């Protein structure tokens, strides 16, 4: 699933007041982090992950690796925090807005 720009903006708005619930330590992306992220996404659908390090390139790579490993969409990386979204397979709580067709 690839969210549209409108849906990404909606998810960013929902994530604004959330605190990171997954913390990436100095060991980086591990199986335990992927498993914890997957469980958090199953419970919440939209989570923030606090990343480790100072290099923006490495932070973005780690965010992409966590998203890919957990089957989530990387919504945005802000500083050292990644926002991830994964729709619940059975009971989705977040309803994404639909794009309207262009008039004309």
C-alpha cells in the first residue's frame, strides 16, 4: 500500500501528539526491534520510533529498515523520530481519507 500525499498528511497530523513507543538503541536495527515494532503497529497502527545516531543518512536508512522489516509504510522522518503506519489486517482503527477525482 502506498498512501497518497493527502493520506500521508493525515497520518502526520494524527502522529503529531504521539510519543515514540519503540526505541532503537546503539545496536541499531535488530530482530527484537523489528518484532517490537510489528507488535506496536498491530496494537496502534500508527507509531513513532526513536532512532539512534547523529548521521541523517544512517537515521533514514534505519527508519527504512524498520519500516520494511515490520511491513509498514514510512510516513516521515523528523529529526531522530520515524513515523510508521501499518493498517490492522482485521480491525483497522484509522480510516484514511480518500482522494477526490479531479474536476474538469
